[in-house]
């Protein structure tokens, strides 16, 4: 496996469990670009989240909401790392977990990751935001009305 793929793999494996290791693998201005259709709580006005603390806020956003996921139930039954041009890595995976409301959440994600000097500089997220909305947000709304 190439060095760039190793960096991306280690970054995403440690982002939730060992943030200091993840931070060491990122540039000072690392940027997570999210989808327009699913705003990040606390950062609703932007899709560009710059700096490691902003990246951590995005990473933790799904578990901060009342109907969010339970991190201890999270698994990735499918992962694929592909080398691309000009220090880019494509990371595609399926995430499976249980929400705080006991609902199953399964979704597919793709990140286009740009590295600079062997560190992660930027990554853009592509995923089924409607699936996330239906399970995480609408699920919360349905539980509130019940």
C-alpha cells in the first residue's frame, strides 16, 4: 500500500479514537468540505470546515444530536482506498451503526482526499444525505411526535 493510502487509512481510523494521532497527519489548515444538503450543527453557514478543531466538530456532529449515532456501535463492513492523481486518495466505505433511538443506520460514503507534503490537506465528502436525514433527523422528529 502506498504511503498516501496509509496516511488516509490511519487518519480516518484515529479521528474518533485518537485525535492527536489524526491531528499529526493533517496540515494546520486541513479542510473538510461537506455537502450543502446536510448542514453541520453549529456551522450551518458553510460547507468548508477549516482547521483540525473544525474537522473534529464535523466528525462529532452525528453523535451530538439527540437521535445521532452511538459511536461504540460504529463499524465499516466495506472499505476501499484508491490511489488517484496528484497526491489524491479516494476513500469509499459503508458505515453501519445504531442510533441513540435504537434505529439501524447504514450509509455509503466517498471522500476525495488531497495530501500535501505527506499530510491530509483537504477532503470532500460525498454521501446519501437523504438517508442520514431520514434516519438521524426525521427519526428524531418522529420520536418527538410519538
